[in-house]
């Protein structure tokens, strides 16, 4: 049985925390909105009033927050979790943030003697609940080996990528490909739709074709239904694409399709769809093409 802390009990963090508790581990949790911790507390976790308290109580501290500025505030602000760290503890930070933000956090953690793992997630809330979400990790290898039994409880596809911030770059690389795939699918769907094909059938054909993938399979029903309930919001995907473009600039790599897709998503936000699933790109192109569905 391991003693873990969990900071950030949102759509991804909460089911993963529950899976660790169900596996018999001892957890201490903190969230900015306390009510979001109710399910974990009911499952046996202890509540603490500060992020620092979660770090103090844990050997392994998991962190899942929405963005880099929030993460740094929770880490370094009053009652932040860095103040509760000590040698021998391991921080497993699972948010999607910039390399610069990751480096700033890493420098603060290093001063405490604790180990720092960058472990962003790949996959949906469904996979998080099933314990099969993908986890990309870079950082201290010995720390990774020590936390691996816990990662195997909450994740399926686990990858160790190196000693630095490689996992941050790989996560952004995946997200830019996911986003641009939805832009391509929007174009494919709408041209088929204009030619008289059924949207649901077209989406199914794409999912089952040579260009199909788990992503196109997940999104086929959303696109066919036209409601776009969020598995991952347009607003959050724009945030990730901005980070990807920053990394592209850092390494001198042109990301032209990423830039185009970000602009398309920004148009969707202007229409009031910030909280819709990012596959809303199909609806955006339908409206521009004179289709109302």
C-alpha cells in the first residue's frame, strides 16, 4: 500500500484518484473547489485544507490541473505543495503545460530534494475511469521506477521518454496532431455532406478506413449527433495549440497546419462554442458552407 496525495480532482484527476483508492492505497486529497473532492473522500481519502498538506502526507504526489498558471500558483503560492515536499518524495505532474512552466516548477522542486516527474496524459475521461489512460513520463528514472506500480493502476500505455522535459514536448506533439485531424475530418465530412451523403455514414466510413484511428472512432458519434458535448473543450485545445506553437518556435519548426487549426478553433470560440468539444470544427465549416443541421 502506498501513501499518495492528489491535487486536482477534475474530469481526469478524480477517476484516476478513485482507481488508486480502490486498489487499496492511502490517499490525501486537495482541490480548489472542495465539493469536487466529495467522491474521493467518500471512497476513503483524507481531505486536507491546503495543497501543502497533500504533499506533506504523501510519498507520491499526483497533480492534475487545468493549465500552467494555475499549476504554478498551486505549487508556489501560499500553502503551495512545494512547501510540503522533502527528500524522498516524488511529484508526478500530469497537466499539459509549457516547457518553460515545467522548467520553473522543476527548479522549485529540486530545491526541496524531492523528485519531479513530468507525466502528461493522453486519452479521454472514459480511459481515465477505466484505468487505461496513456501516460508519458520524463524525469528521474529511479523515481519513475518507484512510482511505476501506481502508474500501472491508473494507466494503460506507459512510456518513459528521458530525463528532462521530453514528455511535455511529446504531449504537445500528440495534441497538435489530434487537433489538426479534426480540422481535416471537418473538411472531409462537409464536402461529403454537400454532395448528399449522410453525415453519420460518412463519419463511420472515415473511422473504418485507412485514415481511421481511435480518435475518429471516438468522434464519429459526436459529429453525427451535432451536439458536441465536451470530452475535451475547444477552449482547452486552443491553449494546447498555443503551447505547441511556442515549442515549434523554440525549436525552429514551422507548424502551419497547427496555426490554421488554432485560428479555426478561435472562430468557434467567437461563436460561443468555447465549452463544446473541439470536434465542433465540423459544425463551424457546415455553417460557413450553408448547411444547417
